């Protein structure tokens, strides 16, 4: 596999081989797929792989971050309206894929309106005289146990049992540390213009030993962000050794250039730590940091922490 979607799924361990096999089985079905896994395990990338494996490259692959929107915004985006006319994102996905990221964050009312979408492939657009047929392939993701939320009365059982004709759980990085060399190689393959010295250093046994000793609470996302940081700071270290987000000050560089570099490093380090603290929940991260959610989204996209 060479796609972007395969990036987080590299490795020859039995755990990853089984995960990839389950994804390929899911890709052969037209039914909805549920991707489970801790924050940072690569659920969004796995959804991209499903889209590609289903032969839908020419069609849209859209995603909704259910936890990052207000209730009003989520309702408008998911269900659209007739007057003034606004298509729902299910319709905008056409014959492609729609990924409902962290579907457990939706309200019970929104969940109830999704039941016919998953059961009969139709949507009740607000104000429309008839139901709207849908064609997109549906993928949902969750870092929480939806079954536990069902038992707690926080998620509708009638939706839960329709979400996953196929359910695939992505393993945490700590469960397949033997795959670290392949994951590093997969990251390097997506960053092919790196100097040869950097490539050799990131492939060295001593560096891999440092990686194996780390706990990786942010899983593969944290690993890839750490590799970016090592290259940016020209330092090979464990995540703990790079806890300070600021690089050494280089007074040989012009003030504006050095300031921009320090600010970029601070943003990346702070945003990464913030996401890990909030388990990938962008809306909660913005509240914790006391900043606007839209601004945080821009920071995350700027540093490749959210795709």
C-alpha cells in the first residue's frame, strides 16, 4: 500500500496485518463501516484507504468533525434545508464517501435523524416534501466505546446497531511497537525530499530504541509529529527530550526569520500537547486553551496536526 491512507497502517506485525485485512474486507462491502480506536491511531487515514480501496478516487471523500461544531451548525450541515435551499453534506458526497468523525459527539436528536440515513439510505431534509435518496458510502469513527455510551443512555441503540455492517478497531501504537521501523519508513516515503543524513539518522537503530521506550499516548499521530519535530530541530531524541517546544536560539539568523521559526515551533508543540491532553477533541481543546475554535483549526492545519 502506497496511499496516504496506508501511512498509519504500515507494519508486518500480526496486529497490523489483521487490521489491514479487516479494512480490505470492509472495502468490499457497500455497507456502512465503523472505525474504532484511540485518538491518533489513524482512523481518518484508514477512512481514506477505504475510499481508495473501493475505487472511489474520482468521487469526493468528505468528512464531518462532529465534535468540532455547535449543535446548530452540525444540524444544518448534516441535514440541509429546502428553503433557502442548502444540500446536506450527505448529498454533496454524491457517489463518494462521507466520514462522520467522532459520531458519538452528536446529540440524541441528531442521532435519531440519522437512523433512516443508515437504515434506508434516505434523508429528511428540513422543509423538503419527500425523502432524499443518498448514494454515498458511509464511514463513522469513534475513540470512545459506543456500546458503553448506549448502556449509559448517551447513544441510541437503533443507530449503533446500524453504524457498522463492518467494524474495524485500529490498535494503539503500544500494541505493535515492532512496526516502528516500517512506520518511520512510511513517513519518510511521504517526505522524500529530506536530506540523506536526516533519513539515515531516522532509520538508525539507536533512534528506534528511543522510540520503543516512549509511551506514545498520542499513538501514530504523535509519532509522525515527533518525526517532523526531530527534522525541524535537527535533533534526534525521544518525545520526552523534546518536551520544550522552543528550538535553540540562532542569533546568526535575521530577527524576523528567527522569530517566525520560534513561533512556529511553539505553536506546533503547544497544539500537539493540547490535542493529546484533550484526546483529540478540538472543541474541548479550544475551550481549555481559551482560544477560538476556528483559529485552533487553522493552527492545526498549518502544522499538519489535523487533516
